[in-house]
C-alpha cells in the first residue's frame, strides 16, 4: 500500500466515522427533542401541582384551626366534668353526714 492509497483509506475511514457520529447525533436529537406541546403539558402539570399544594396547605391550616378549637372544647368539658365530680363528691359527703346524723338522732 503506497502513500496515496493510505491517504484515501484514512480519508474514507474518517468520513465514515464522521457520518456515523452525525447520524447518531441526529437520531439521538430526534428522539429526545422536547416539543412545544410537551412544554405546554409540563407547564399545565406544574400549575396543577402548585394549585394542589395550595389546596393542601389550606386544608392543613383548617385542620389545625379545627383541632385547636376542639382541644379548647375538650379542655372546657374536662374542667366542667371535674367541677361536677367535685360537686358530686361534696354532695355525697353531705348526704353521708346527714344520714349519720339521722341514725344517731334515731338511735338516741
């Protein structure tokens, strides 16, 4: 193989390598290209996600408000229960005292 054949073969090999590289780039770019409709869909999905997050945050805020309200009512109910139990205990003590006084006066 003389010099001109070597140059010709090298040129052909380099051209084939260039053509394969360009073809693979074109195919890759063709399959991974993002179209305008894809971007519109992504924008719509991002907007829907943002609205869903806002709705979730509002629901969490309402839940916390309702929980605080119910906790206040529970605390109030517990205080009323304790007061009623204390009153019942005092009434029982008074009733026991009166019953003993009646028994003592009846026996005596």
